[in-house]
C-alpha cells in the first residue's frame, strides 16, 4: 500500500509522528496512520489536561497499545483547549480514523506560523520511507 494514500496533503507533521490541522486559528493534533500502524491496536489513551500549557517537544499525552506505550509530544507551543473525550471509551478510534475521529487534542498556539516549520506531507513521507 502506498504511504501517500495515508498522508493527507493539507496537514503538517512532526518527526515524532504527530499531525497538525489548522482550523479557525486552533490546531487539532493526532498521531499519524504510520504511528498507529506501528503501535498496533490501541487500548488506552491518556489525554492532556484542558488549560494545560505546553512547550514544543514536551510530552503531552500517552497512547497505549497491546504492544507498547508511546509518548505523544506537543508539536507547537500553546494551551490545550479541548481533548477528544470519545477516546476514553473508544481508544480504537485512533486506529480506525487517525486523521478524523481519532484526533487527540486541540491547541490554541502561541505562534500559528510555527506550523510552517513542520514537515509537509511530502517531507513526512520521505522521512517515513527513509
């Protein structure tokens, strides 16, 4: 299967496999299709606290699968303004819909232009395939 099918063009990506979607001045964050494939079936998601302030690269939450637990890192500096509460009962949404229903949290970012420093879909694809 081609990775390009699972790397939406409109998103930005991190080296640690988080994705970011800018909508109405807020950034929605999740983990990539590639990351959830590596982890396997998720059984638990530990979400950040709403109103938590984070720095770039800070551990912000944890996703646990039958294989391993993995930290999720803040791709941008900002304040958590929402978390995906559906994941408490249905962590498998991250596996089933990594770019839609399986989002993790939303950030009000300090600098929206910091998104420009993250990987494009093409650059992320190169990193994953390399």
